[in-house]
């Protein structure tokens, strides 16, 4: 009985050790990713001064097209 309990505790100990290693690895990965994001943000902050970002252009064109269609519909209903 004591041998089985010792064996079970050894298995539990190994599982906890492996979980600890996994968690520390995840923590290191996340901290390095956060550092990369901060570095990237600081670089972009320096280069964005005085510049216009063009990332939302397709979305803006789509919204403008929808608004244009809606306004044209109302104008045709009112005048036609």
C-alpha cells in the first residue's frame, strides 16, 4: 500500500514539475512577444508623425459607397 502511494505521489510530482516548466515557458514566450510588440509600437510611433495611415482605405471606400447608395435612394424618393 505504501509503495503504491509513493508511486502515485511520484507521478503527481512529475506532472506538477512538467506543468511548471510549461507555465514558465509560456511566461517567457509571452514576455518576449510583449517586448516585441512594445518595440514595434515605439518604432511605428516614431515613423507615423506627420504621415497618414492607409490601412483603412478599403473599408472607407465601402462605407462611402453604401452611404452614397442610401443618399441617392432618398433623393430619388423625395424628388421622383
